[in-house]
């Protein structure tokens, strides 16, 4: 029996997991090796509620064993390695791994799905609040420590007002509503005129109304320029571009994302550290005479729109093109990101807002679709096929 070609997939969030399933089903001649720092998949869609309301869900609903999602495949076709990729060696077609019994893995084809991180997730100029999976250490411990810190706090400043910032503020306001005499304080600081700068104004104003009803203070059109923790006073000091200086028990940044690309050769990256890909999701600098052995998808790529739902369109492109590359048959697929906005953003359990094209959904519909449980009842469907 001929040896199987090996496809190594780096990263086991939705992008890496879905690609692995697709390859195993459509290209049975390959062996897939999936590498991830943690043994569990983190259903971080629900992270705003997980962080603000520790008792909302048991941890086995948002931390799901990755290997269990691949239990139906034969051992010779799939392998999961828990470890952190520290280097890619394109010339020898190998990846270097730390924190695993296996330190070096050879590949025939490589798929990079390492995603992005946030300031809060790594605790950079922010309290450590893992809205995404941490890149090192115990993920479960990081989540628990963040939950405990948030519960102990009585004042929180949230920097940024995209979906995560708004959702977290809404969840926190509900969680703290019964504190009474403690008079908890939640401030949301967006740099823009309205929250949701990528959505239309109607969506932003709807969210602002709901947040104000819950007692969240909105400091619109202000930008956080500096944030640091006073270790002696155990307070965060936050400076705004207006010159205002705010203090709180915690400062949580929700402003943007940065690439998980420290292990990727710089020749493959753009000036901001994102992995440059072409319309076939091939790593541009790795294309040689029309052939390529390195692909990428999800947040790590240089495509500007880093929304989770876009992975649905990217996965079949990768699978189709790898199948064509491996078998030498079939048309190749291309990916063209749409600039249309789509978002469902609960502001607490009973309402919310969002955008589908130009339509802003009714508050009760957002509550019904996502506000009830942040899709956690469907979490396993995100990683199983």
C-alpha cells in the first residue's frame, strides 16, 4: 500500500477543524495531522456571556475535546497533536513543535489556520480576559481566573465597541444588576461616534439605547491612548485622547485583533504580520511555477474582513484546491470576500441588534436567535461533520 500524503493543519478553531474534516472526506488518500496548543476547542462565540456570567454554562459546553470530533476516522488517516508550532521550514517542508512529545513534523501540504488574538486574550495593556483561545498555558485556568477577577470587580472600563465589546457590556450589566448598594460602574469607550463602526448607524444607535437602559455609561468619540495597572492600588488607570483620566477595578480592551503569526517566516507576511494569500487561498510567496504546498484561511490571512461566518466560504476553496493539487484533476476554486456586513449582537439576554445587508433585525429576533444561549446548544455542530 502506497504511503499517504500528509497534510498538516495548524490551528484547531473552526477554520482548521472544518478544513480537516473536508480533506478527510473528499481526499481519502491523505493523512491529516491537526496541531493546536490546547486539547479543547473553545466555543468563543459565547465568550462575552462566559466571562460575565460564570454560571450561565458548564465548561463542558464551551470547551469541547477536539479529538472526539474526529473519532469516526481511522487512526492512519487522522492524528491530533497538542503543541505549539514555533517555526515553519518551507525548504525541508517541516514544522517545529514545542510542548509535545513530537518536536518535528514533515508535511506534503500545509494549511495555516492559526487565527488572531486580542489584547485582552493575552493581557496586553488590558486585564487578561480570554475572548479567544490563549496561545499558551491552561485555557480553562485562564477562563476561570478572568471570571473570578470580573466577579470581584465593581467597576469596569471596556475599550472599543465592536460586537464583543457591546455584548460583554450588555452581559455584564445584567450580571451586576442585583448588586444594589454597591453601585457598580460599567463604561464603554468607543473611538467612533457610534458603536459598531462597521455597521450602519441604525444598528449602532439601537445598541446604544439598549446599553443605556441597562445603566452602561457610553463615552462616545473617545479613544483610549494609555492603560496601565497601578499594582499598589489594584486599580487600572485609563487615559483618553480627550485628556480625561479614568480609574476602574478592571480595564478590558476589545479593540481589534492581531495575528498569531510569530512562527511564520517573514517572507510570507505583509507589513502588519498577516499571511498574504491569493484568490485561491495559496500563500503568495510559496507559489512556484503555478504549484503551491502552503495554504491559509481564516483570520490569519491578509483579507480585511475577519468575521467567523466567512470561513464557511473559505473552507470549500481550500479543500477543492488541495484536492486538485493532490489528484491533478478538477477545476480550482477562488475566494472573493464580500464587503456586505452581517452581525447578530445580543445586548443581554432579552434583546439586541445587528445587520443583514442593509436590514437591522428586530431586538426580539436577536434575542430569539442568539441572545438565549449564544448558540451554545449548537457548539458541537461547529466541530463535527
